[in-house]
C-alpha cells in the first residue's frame, strides 16, 4: 500500500542509496590516487637526484678545468673572454729581446705538481709549439739587430738584464690582447727576494726601456702615469739609455718609425 503523504517508494530509496555509495567510492579512490601520485613523484625524484647532482658536479668540474686548470700551449689557444679577466702563470723558457719572452704555461703552479711531479721541458725541441710569446705591456726596449738592421744602443744590455731577471723563473702575466705578431700583450710580475715586482716598471727604472709611445694599441694596465714618472727619474739620473748625449738619443719608437719609412721607400 502506498502512503499518500509518505516517503518515496522503496525502488527510489534503493536507487538513491546506490548512487551515494558510488559517490563515496569515487571520493576514496580519488584521494588514494592522489596519495599514490605524490608518493610516486617523490620516489622518482629520489631516484634521479643523485644523477642530477652528479651531472651538475661534473659540469662544474669541467668548467673549472676549462677556465683555470687547462694548460694553454700557445697564443692561438687563448679564448677571447680570457683577455682582461684572466692571468697566466708559468715558467719563462727563453727571452727574445728586451721586452719579450716565451712562457710555458703551468696552471696551478707547484700546487698541481709543476716542477716536481710534472716536468717543465727545457730542451728547445721539447718546447716547440708549446709556449706563449709574451710582449711586456706599457714599455718599449731598444731594438736588437734583426732583418739587416743595426742594434740600438743598450739593446744588448736590456736583453741581458731581462734574461737575468726572469729567465727560468716563474712569472704571472695579466693578459690584455693578442698583437699583430701573435704575441700576448701583458703586465708581468715576478717574485724577487720575496717581493712581487712589475717587470716592465723595473726595466724603465734602470733606464733600459721607455714608456710605450705608440698612439694606438698601447696597454698600460692602469700604470701609465707610474711608468712615465719612473722614466722621468731615470732620465734625470742618466741611467741606461739616457746616459748617451741628447743629440744622439733615439727612442725605440723613433727607431722603428725610421726603418719603417726606409723600407717603404725601397
């Protein structure tokens, strides 16, 4: 018998109960799936974390090696971004003239075994194509005889002085650029009696180099005024090249300009 003002029929009650049960089951299943997903992601992250960290460490080590520990065998191997931001430490293997020498790059120095665990070549044939030609920045030394041109006064003295001062010694070169002769222009420092000396400045002080006079391409590393002051003092004290009579004096710059003009007229 159906009540006129009663509840719904039994069939409808059963249908509603079934729908509520299905809804509850879906809610529980959704919640469980969320929990499973979070757990799965966490597990995957834990599994990949060592690989990611190892890769990052490897990349960092590679970057460190490329920028600081890689030995540079020649000027052509120096990256453009190294100029004005990096220095080169190494052994002077030969001195070519009064303001230039060859450097065997030894990154890390003795701390990385150079000179005791890792041998620095000494024979010319072993050094072939393995050194960097360095041109000392900010100065100009008298020219040695070459290409049929006579040597300037005090050119030999400048060459001998530089050989004694840096030959077979470790130096640090703060590099600026590569010049037209594929030399690396750099301010160079050497340890002498525990003191750190600017090699170019010392040459100027003893009267065996002038401050660089070219109108373009000059590099001083912020030391131009210091060089000029040292040159003026050496000139007053008539040291080195400044000891010759004023009428006979010819600066390295004037000497090169004279011979460039001579060659152009031939």
